[in-house]
C-alpha cells in the first residue's frame, strides 16, 4: 500500500518574521529529550504501520529547521528511521536552512539514507534575507547547494519567495537565475502571506511593514509562471515547479488522498480517512511519549460534503486536476452530479478546463485559485 511518513522537527535558530509554523527558537535544552522521544515514537508507531502497510514510499522531515538539530541527534533520528521505518526509501527529503549545514552534516544526511534536500533559501539577496529574519546569506545558500552536490545529492529543491518587503521584480529574476545556474531539480515559489501572530503581522499593525504593491506582486507572479517553464521547470502544482521526473513524490501524495503518518510534536497524520494532530508543546510531547500516552488527537471527522470539498481542493492544486474516475471511486457518485454546475460556471469564466477526464485549473485559474476554490464549497 502506498503511504508516507512526515517527521516534524520544531526547532529553529531564529524564528523568521513571516513564519506561523509550529517552530521555536531558544529551545536547545529540549533537543536531547525530544530526540529520544521522537526515536521512541518512530520505533513504536513507525514500525507498527510498516508491519501493517509495508515500507512507505516517502519520508519527509520538515520543521522548523531539521538541520538545527546537532549532528549527533540527527544521526539518532536517521538511524531510527532506517531501523524501524525502512532503508532505501524511494524519496527521503530533509528540509535544510543553508546557515545550518556544512560538508560533514550533509555527508551525514546522505549516509543516513536521505535522497532529497529542500533548501529554504527564499532569496539570494542579503538585504531581503535580513528583512525577513533569515540567518543565512545569499553566498551561504549558493555554497550549501554546491556542497550538497559534492556530498552526493542529485535531487535538490530550493524555496523562493516573492512579495517580500522591499523586493522588486529584478530581485526575483536574479534569484531565479541563480537557482537555474545551480541546476537545482526543483523550485518552490511562494507569495508572502502576512499571518496572524507573526512578527510581520505586528509590524503591519504598527504601520512598519512596507510590502510591494499588488501590481508589483502580480508582475512577480507572472514572471515566475512564464520564466520557470521556459527554463525547463514544469509547473505541477500551484507553487511547485520541477525538472521532468523530479516532482516531489511526498507532496504529491498530500494532494492525491494518500495516507501519511505524522511523527513528532505538532505533526499531522491522515490515516484511514481520518486526520490527527499531535500536541505542539514540545515538553508535553516528550512527557507524553515517555509515559506511553497518545500525543495526538482526532480532528473533527469531516462530513461527506466536507470530504468532497477537501478532495476537490487538493486535487485542483495540481496540474492534473480533479479526476472524474478518482472522485467516483472515492465517493461512489459522479463528479458532474455534485459539481457539474460549478464546473460549467468556472469554465465559462476561463478559470477551469473541463474534459472527459475531469477538470483542472487554467493559467488564470491558478492565478485566481481562491476564487475557483470558493465555488467548490458545498452548501
């Protein structure tokens, strides 16, 4: 059975100004206990699901900053994955901050079975990096990718962002050129969203956050959607572009209703049609695992309508779109009987392409995805 594993490392050297993920700086004293608890959870739950479903197709270690873990702790986690989840996982990704890795660390990851790296670069311009609270420089990001190649990695992704404070189109163009010169296999580009509870949200409330205009941000979006395919990076999801054959298998599984086991504080799981969320409190997580308690809670079970909405939303994020056959197999009802009018309306607006296989967002649909997604909400 196809399934995946997500491992959450909630530590960071410094909290980025835009980040609302469950991650924490200044918690180094908890790293040893967290590593022990995480390895214990991997042994118990990871092994249990492996025995039930076989070796997973993908493992993804995210955060936070996984590479904020000292090498001895990372080595313990990698060993636990190899011992209890499986060796030679088809795609084993680890997120990296360029300011937290060196040659020895990257060699450790490669020797531990990691096959794919995702570098949180965001920009190659030092001033922009400073404004968003990143701890690395542009030069460090370039060197990190080069060092990863030397360590043996042949599948590397970089994250970039647009709409950053003080950013202009030329900055994004320069970052894309740099990523292309590094010949990375995968590029994720995200537009900045000011989320509640972040440093940027507080700055915005005080009138101290100067962002590009809507027109400038739109020009950046238009540039990336045109330039990246021209450089050989096919858009396979709203924010993700890849060379042929280098699409993220793990992320694709999220959008195609594939189950996954979440391990670690704040990790989410999707198992047998139900979603679970682990406590985000690191100390509570450690204590719970050591005491043998369940650290995850079942989220509210979705209604049939909500399940249909979620299935549609996730599928429509991809270039392939929403399959008639997959929808019918999942819900035992024809797609047109539920969304026929919606598809006709959005097709008429130029936001959706409809054919015998199903429907998918057009280029305009990707650009105004929220408008399209809103139509798929069932009353």
